[in-house]
């Protein structure tokens, strides 16, 4: 029996995938609303194929509960934010989950931490916690770390096809967990120790954050010199050993915008390049506001309330708004002039802002300057609806070639 703890963006797809491929699974979440919805056959995640996978998992016997279960393996997939003041990982959700597991788990159970954590978290936080509860690690319970490697919008494909890492104290435990993930994962599953597994996941996201920060820095430099940053990057990327990512209005999601801070928090005197990159990315919403104000001056616009933001999700074709540049930009505008700009996102139906529209036509009626923050397929298919509007395209969409850019 596998008890998956945490049925959010990562835990739920993992639980469904395991159950649909022959594993006996119970999914646990403390939210009664989440569990009730799943028990009634409703899946809130907007992912291609998720409904079909859900039905396959139900046919495979998956159950959902707010109670932790007695199981052979626990996969803990709960949030790991960072502490704002120190930038260190906030492991309290993981620690709470482990404490509760220890109350119900049988002797010999394996605790798999799937949540992304800073290097050394299991040694510093989880092992002492387990020992404090009177368990002998390696005899009473076993530990493993199997960080996820998926992204909203393409979760199910990446769950199946991405390589992944399993870190464990004992090789036989690593092999056992590898076999469980191998029931559905077609990618290479690499076995290593726990500390290495912790480091690799954080490093992967840090690499992308630093690359994006360089692209954002280039955008500012090119703007200063009247150059097209996208043309510069395109030419540079023709070099066989260069692969610069694209600049953007900021960095969102719960990986690239969060995980690199773990290194900064734990190694503030060493991780200076990472810190500079994270600050560069965090400043992009302010840079976008400067571009908005410059474009307004060029068109003699005086009312910033006629500026609309298209896109509240953090990336295209998903409803995930965690750390989204759109919400960050709204906060910058609010700090600057105490107002909320009109906003719209076809994927975000829940009300997040006071001036948020559910219909694109109504949204466009309220604005003269449209800031494209997310390149949803909707806007790419309907670029002609922006005719007559001033457009600042922060995504470099080919359908908006006449728009202003970063």
C-alpha cells in the first residue's frame, strides 16, 4: 500500500499515475474540500488527459481520505516555501507530515520525501525528528528522496517520460522505490544518496533561474541601446554552445521563483551569483511598469487605469497563479499609485483581483493599452481582437509582431 500525502499540483498526478499502473494507493490531503471533490469524481487540475487518468486510477482502486493511512510506503508531496526573512526553506509542512506518518506507519515503512527541499534538510530536520520520536532509521523506518521533475501544463507527459532521481541510504531501498516509480516512468531513474538528490533538484531550477536572469539583464541592456533583445538572443543561440533563454515580465511558479532561494538562504556568502539572478528576476515587474509609462507618454495617455493586463497565470495554458508575474506587477502598480489595473486570464476563473474580468471582450472595452504577460493560445488565435489597441508584448509572440516589446 502507498499513501500519497498532499494532493496538490504534484501529489495528485503522482497518486493517479501510480494507481492507474497497478499500485495500491490511498491519497491523503488535510483539505476536506479537496478530498470531498475527488471522492465525488471532480478533478480541479486543468491538465490534458487528467480526467481519463483519474478514471483509470479509480478503476485501479485509488481511494481518498483526510486521514493518514497504515501503509508500506509514504510519498510526501507537500509545499515547501521559503522563509521571507532568511530565504531558507520552510520545511514545516514536511515535518508536520512526517510527524503524522510516524503515528500510523508500521515497522519497516519507507518515507519518500518528494517535496523539493534544500540540500541537507533531511539530515538537519527530518532525521532528528524521526529519532526524537523513538524510531531507528534503517531499522524501524527507511528514508528516501525522490524530487519531482514536472511542470504544469505538461504534467502527465513529463511524469511518464522525464528522467528522475531517487536518493536513499540503502541501495535496496533505492531499488524498491525505483521499481515503484518505474511502474509508470519510462525515463531513466538514477539512484544516488539522499544529499545528492536534494542538491540536484535545487541546482536544476537554479540553473534555469540564472539563465533567465541573464536574458532579463540582456533585455534591459538592449533597451538602453535601442536593440532588439530577441534578435540578439536568436543570433547568439546559433552558436553550438550557447542556449540563452527568453526574457520575460518576471518569473513565477513554485520552482524557479522559489527553490534557488534555498541555496541563497543556506549559503549567503557563497551563492552570490544565484542571489543576484533572483534579484534581477524579481525586479522585472518594475521594469515592465517603466515600459508601460514610457509607452503611455509616447501616446499621450494620462490614465493608467486604461492599461490592462492579459495573463494572471505564471505560464501559458495553465491556471497556476503561484508567484505569477501578473500578480507581482499588480502589486507594483498598487504600491506606486494605489490602484488595481483591469486584468483578464481565460484560464483563471476564481476571483483574485477586484478589477478582474471573466470575458475578454468586456476586458478589452475597458482598456487602451494591453500588456501581454502570458502567451496563452487564446491570444495567439485571436490576435486580431487587439487591433486598435496599443500592445506591449512581454512574450515575443510572432502573432503580435507590430507590438511594443520589453
